[in-house]
């Protein structure tokens, strides 16, 4: 058996919160900005209700098209704090019933001048969370939770050190997983 330490401590000051309660179902969330693929048939992103809660959903565009990126609508001056946390709930499921493909959530930590580089997989500007495997610039963990249920994702950043958890299981532990400074935080949902 493999045991991992659950040592996540949430931040003590909230700088952003969204439960999509101020956005109508079927609409793009008000507290976010959108950077779409700008080519082919664009994938759509909108708020849905699932199990009496609201979630952000991304419907894929054409095969091979990069996903849309949603950024927090924050007027960030300079770098984010040295230590901060991110938490969200995510459905970990295969894309289609019986599919070997799975959905993934890519949380982006973007310096002002590196926005184009966030599309490189395993770049030091993102962590990738999914029920199959999770990875960062220097780590990869097999997860094995593709059950179609809602799971809690928590990410802790301390300088360049990043840790990520699904429920109480640590799935990323990378001392050099993030490059600083961080100007924007976004998410891509790969389906």
C-alpha cells in the first residue's frame, strides 16, 4: 500500500469566490473572462446544474482543437501572494459512457508574458487534474477515480512548490512545479 500525507491547509483570506449563483444556467459566468481557440468550431463553456449545484461545463469543439481558457476576472497587480490555495469541485468521469478517454481540469498559473505557452502540456505554468492521472511539470500520479461523481480538488502554492489533492489524496507534490511571477489564474477543461 502507498500512503500519502494529507497536509492541505486552506488560505485564511479569500481573494476570489464563485459558486455561479449570479449566472443563469446556460450562460458564461460573470466573474470570468474567456480566451477561446479562435479557430474552427469553438467549444462552448457555460454554467449547468448537476446534483442541485452549479458547475462550469465545457463542450468540446472539433477534434484536435485546443480548449477554451477561462481566466478569473481579477485586477492583479504584480505577482500573486507567495502562498495561496485554490479549491473547486469537479466531476471525474469518462467523456462518454464506456470511453477510454477522460475529462481533465488544467489549472493555469500564467506570467503576463507567457500566455501563449500555457498550451504546452507539462509546462511549469499548470497542474493537470483528472480521475485517471494528475501531473505537473515534474510529477505524474496515477489516480484511478473515474466514477462520474463530484470530488473536491484542492491546490496549494508556496513559491514554486505546488501540491494538489483530490478529496484527501495528494496527487501532485512538485517543489518546482510553478514559475513565478503569476499574473493570471485560469482553467481549461479538457473533454
